[in-house]
């Protein structure tokens, strides 16, 4: 990919501010809320997305009805909710729920859970009480229709309908895509500390992603939380009522993709960082990367739609403190509706007059009833 012109070197600073998103105020002061707490919420309340976002969610972006699971992990106590049980259940597929007792539980993964490509639909529903932790040592969840180790089911692994992976009511934390055995497998390795998905379909609903990691330098590597590639029939990845916080990666502190469309609804992205340096392709004597503090999108014909979403206090060492969006053939579209992007500094470059956004395609981003500053 061509080097993107550095429009302006800019260090962005902002004082205390507040904005209304879908009728509710979200603070944007320099004092950040504690983990799991947005301004205006009780400290003990779980933070799954922006409940006041107001974006209409289509059926394709809704949670799946998991009231009749085909697999249940646990027998009513935390002892039955183990890494091995999660790995086995995801390999078998179907609708998976948890019965780990009445209290929230954290399952520390001792191996990456991998989808087998003969599965039709895999639904993972934690009921809002289950956290999967990579303990900083491994990628948490992996799906790759082009990985023959997970069974190759078609001659065109980059465009197949199944598996469909639905993740809902879960928390993923401390995932690390730099040390898992699948980090170098297939195209796009090194991204997706929590979830890596190449092929099939992906939707993520009512879930949290905390302090995930992927490779800290390198061009086109990205997605501390989620890395998505080659979705079936060019359908979008749905991100619905999700929270991304504390992610760090070379590019895309929360989300990253090449040639994949996203629809991000009623979500929150806060305090994520693109920590690479040298942009893309890498400048001489640099390792490359550093763009898209929250979201990194590259490729040709694709779209990014954001509605009812708060993107705040993210940072890019190079371009796009909030969003890095490049369509190489100038056909991609970026639409931001009833959302707020505040205090997302781009230490290297951004596209005026949109602080925190680097945009390269024909025309301009479409901004509707949103605050960008």
C-alpha cells in the first residue's frame, strides 16, 4: 500500500468537556473513569456499550436467542468452568452458554479456543457474567476458514458462508496475539488479541474487551481486541453495544481489518492506543505502524458505519487517533451518525477538519449529528 500523505503534524489537547449522545451526557474530561465505569453510571454497573446510543439495530446485528443451548459449560459452580471446557465446546460448535454459579467468573485460558470450520453457527453467550482471560499470554478466540489445521471445507476459503461466529454477553481481557501459536498462521497473523476471524461471518453483541494486545510494531498488523478479514459475501462485521478499553497494538487499538466492512452501533471505545511507529508502508529505519488509535481500516471497496457510539481518549502515534480509514481504490465510505469523537490525538497526521480521523477515499466522510473535536 502506498504511503499516506501526512496531512499535518498535530498534538491534540482538550480540556474538560461534555456532549450529549442519544440524549445522555458522557463526560469527556481529562480525568478518566475507573475500569468498567463511564461517567454517570454507578461504579458497580457492568459497562456493555453505550445504552443511550439510540441506533436502531437490524436483525443481523442483534444477539442470538441462546435460551436453548446445545452445550452448557459448568454444572453450577466455578470449578466446572475451565479453559479446557471452553476449548472443547467451541471446537464442537453450536449454541454455548455457561452455568458457573450466581457470581461473575473469570476463566483463565491455558490454550486458545479454536473454531472448527465444519461448524455451521457458533454462539458463545456468557450471560453477562463470564470473562475469558488470556492472562497476557495468548490469543483467546480464533477462527480461520483458510487454516487447514481447522479443516478446509471449500476451494474458496476466503469467501464461504460458514462458520458464523456470534459472541454475546461476554468479557474478553488480557488477550495477547503476539505469543499464541496461531499468531503467525494464515493471512493477517499478529492481530486479534481477543478474537481473530478470517472468513465466514462475525458479530459481537453486548460484550467488553479490556486490555488486549497484539504486535506492537509493523504495518498492516492490528486489532488489539478484534482482527477481521475476508468476510463472506463482503457482509459487514456487526459491533453492537460493545465496550473496548485499554487495547494496545501497532495499529487499531480496538478493531482492525483489511477490505472488511464494519457496522458499529451503540458502542464505546476509550483509552486504546496504536503504538507502532513509521506508518504504512514503514518509513526508512522504522518498524512501521502506529495508526488508528481505536479503529484501523484498509483495503479497497468497503465501508465503516458508526452510530450512537462514543470514541474518546484514544491515541495514535502516527495517524488517526480515533479512526484510520484508507480505501486504496477510492471507493470506500465512512459514515458517522449521532456519535461523539472527542480527545483522540493523532501525533503524526490527520485529515482536516476532522480531528482524530485520517481519511483517504473519494469525497469526504459523511458526518451526521455528531461531535468531532
